[in-house]
C-alpha cells in the first residue's frame, strides 16, 4: 500500500513517496518450527522534516501466534551524509532516521527471535533490503552551489550559497529549516540579500539547537519553473568560528619572551578553546624565523619562548578554535593584532647612556659646589689667622690664584 502525507504547499514539490514492502517469501530460517520472516508492511513516511523520515513495520505473519518468545528487529540504513551503514536493534515497530532526499534511500531489516526452545540463543532471519531512488525535478543545473555555514562566536549563524549555473533570470530562493525541538519546518528568519538576490540566511542563537541534526533545504521559483532542491543536515556546534583574541601582551622575564592574552568574547566557553601562536623573529643578519605552535591545554592563555640571543625583534599573533572535547569540527578565528618586542639590549643601551650622562652632570655640579664651599671656608679661616699684609698670606694668595680656575678667582679677591 502506498501512503501519502499531507504537506504545506511549499513542501508539496519535494514530498517523499513512501516505500512499501515487496512480496516476501517464506524465510528459509526456522526456529521452534516456524519461519523467522522479515517484518511485514514496511513503510517509510516523510513527515516534512527535510529528510528526517519515519520507518514503520509490523510483526511477521509467521510469528503472530508464537508465545513465550522475544522478538526484536535489526534495522540498518545507509547514511549518505557520512557514507556508511548505521545499525540499530529495537523491540519497537518504528524508528526515525536522517536521510538525504537527493540520494537513494536504502533500508535493510531482519527479525531476531529468542525462545526457550532455542535454549536462549538468538536466531536471525533473512535480511531484506528496500531502496527508493528519488526522481530529479526542477530546472536543469539550477541547484545552488557552495553552501557554507559559520556559527560566529556561538552568537549567530550565517549560511550562504551561490546560484546554480543554469538558474533562470528573476529567480527567487527560499530556505527552510528544522530540528527535533520544532513541531514543523520554518522559513529563514533573516535573508542575506545581495544585488543579485537572496544569497544566504542569518539565524539568531535562539533558533539553533546544538548536538542535534539541523536540517536545511534551499529551493526556489522562477518564470521557467521550480529550481532544483538542495538538502543539508549539519550539527551547528561543528561550525563555530570564535571571535578575534584580544588583550594580547608581550613581556620578557628571565630571558624568556612571555605572551599573555584574554579569551575571545562571545558564547564559546573558555574550556572549549585551543589556541595557535605564530611567532616571527628578525635576526641581526636580516633573516626571518617563523614558528607555529598549537596549545591544547584547557584554559591556557599564556605562552613562553626563549629569546633568541641574536634577535632584533620578535612578533607574535594568535588565533583560537573550538577544541576536540567540545565539537568534531570548527573554524579558526581571524588572527589577532600583531604584537612585537624589539631586542632588549638594543632597547636598554640608549636608556643607560642617557641616565649615565645625567648622572655625570649631577655629580660634576655637586663636586664643584663642594669644592667652592671648602675653599670659601678655608679662606675665612686663613683671614682670621694671618694678616693680609703678611708675607705668608701674600705668597699663599699668589699660589691660589695661579692654581684656581678664572671662574673661581673672585672668591679670593
């Protein structure tokens, strides 16, 4: 039986037809005298959640009258986003999984029986596979290209795209999204518009959900007909780009250059960040030496490196990214402003020379003052003890005038 769900008008163009069970022959696997057939009445329905489909089935007819047994089901489906099979065992008769509606949908299922007559051993029936291949619709080569999302500082996310090569003139794009806490799909809350039309969508933080499938679909209309639909399923915590690292400082301590900084602003927790430090040193011979170091220690906001003996200047810059403990992916932030420190000896020599000259001048002036005072006191004492007309005084005065600089001679007149 083929079932159809009712969808809003904008979804009717890409509503997925349901898969139905093919006729199933009696299984060759038996247990307790009955055939362990695959589940019956397989149905895959699309509730309109952009690829999040519901799979339903019923108990095989061969097992409906069986008592004292445990029946489970092993379901496998192909994840086209990660290109691998996923498997789950359940006693329920329904399961929901994420698919890419643009690619074939593959489902495999079998019955697992465990009874007293099997001595507690599980008996697996034959596995059956169902495949649904969607039929392409829309104007040829009108599917969007280069779809790209960035979650800036965990404050807002922007998803942008480019037009398909065959997109007709006067086309209009529409973006719809859904996650598991939403009752229905919603249209983009704020389109990013360029001169050629809508080229992206901006999502506020409140509309996002981390660690869950965030489904998106971009379709469109044109005078030539509907555009081809493009489906995407992401986890937004893997698309974070932190803000620029700020408050970067460089200092020298005991022959080491130390770099300190503050975590970037935004909603990214400090323990979720790792940093990359880039240092560039200019040597006295003019050569450049560059090094990059990724720091993965949680909450580490400093970095030290020995100062090169023959270096003239060392410059640093830093950027951040969400680490492996908080996400499976992400983007590096932009680089911080470059901070440089020149050769410490080159910086100190001019300062020492200046201070030395000032000190010498001060010492010289103080010496002259002390000498003048000493000579003046000596003169007063001498005047009291000898007469100015005395021959010894006259001789003393002549000797002093001969040895004293001209600038000091007025003191002895």
